[in-house]
C-alpha cells in the first residue's frame, strides 16, 4: 500500500488515504480519471472526424496527423477498426483527389491504411508531375507566341 501512496500525486492521495487494502486502492484510482478520458476521447474523435485537407497540404504531413490521432485514440482504448480509418481518410481530401478517391472506392477490396498511404504519396507525386508538365507546356506556348527579338 505504501508504494501506491508514494506513486500518487499529493493532491489525489485523499481518494485512497482511508484504504487499508491495495486492491481497494487500485479499484478507486481508475475511477478518478474516467471522466477525463471520456472528454479526451471525444476530443480526439472530433479531431479525426472533422479533419479537412486543404489544397497544397503535403500528404505526408496529413498522414502523420491522421496516424497520430489514431494512435492517441488507441491509447485511450478507442481503436479505429478495419476499413473505418480508410473511409475517414478518403473523406478528408480536396476535390483534386476526387478521381483518385473514386478509383480506390471502386475497387472490390478497399485498401488497408498502410497501402492507402503509399498510394496517396504516389498520387501526390503524380499530380505534382502533371502540374509541372502543364506549366512547362504553357511556358513553351508563351515563348512561341512571343519570341524574343
């Protein structure tokens, strides 16, 4: 019992001070934090469900944010199971990813989160390359219309 009392913050000792049995102390300690965990869990779920990716945000940064939130949820006992994280992730992207998302959703078997992340990083590179090609093409057209004298 002494080890438990020494491990508890001074402000919280009064909760277990009258316990003579360590088993009773262990039963009381978790109840002190249940309300805080519920609020924290709701905040994390709200974060995950309301995330929206803005155009130009790097995919890697966004994936990191999703992973961190999912890990924090798992830590408090609210693990996102199966394809739910994939579904949540696919609903977060801007319209420039619409064709990509429809392709993923149209597949028989939805990807797991790890595979989805890999495909998203590849899609980001593909979109950047396509944008660079367009910009280069516009520069060439502009040069042809207005050659330097």
